[in-house]
């Protein structure tokens, strides 16, 4: 019984982390889709490349998409 509680608590924390990651990704997805609607020269003025935005949208949830973009060289 004690082991069940420990596992359940760990699962609850992991679920919260997954929900938090999902919420962050949805927020990023809205921002990225707005940027992707712009022309390439506007994206370059903002310091983004279209291919990096598209690649960031395809990352798994456990990877931070904003950090991924920050690690890429600016246009």
C-alpha cells in the first residue's frame, strides 16, 4: 500500500509537468503560427528563420521550443 502511494504521488507530479509542458507548447504554437503568417523578410527583421520556427513546432513536448529558437543563430 505504501509503494502505491509513492508511485501515485510521482505520477501526479509527472502529469502536472506534462500538462505544464503542453500549455507552454500551445502558447508557443499560437505565437509561431502568427509569425509564420509573415513574409520571410519580416521574419528576418525579427531575427527568425522560417525553417527554425517549423522545426521548433515539430519538437517533442519535453524539449523547450523557445530555448531551441534561442540556441539557433539569428538571421
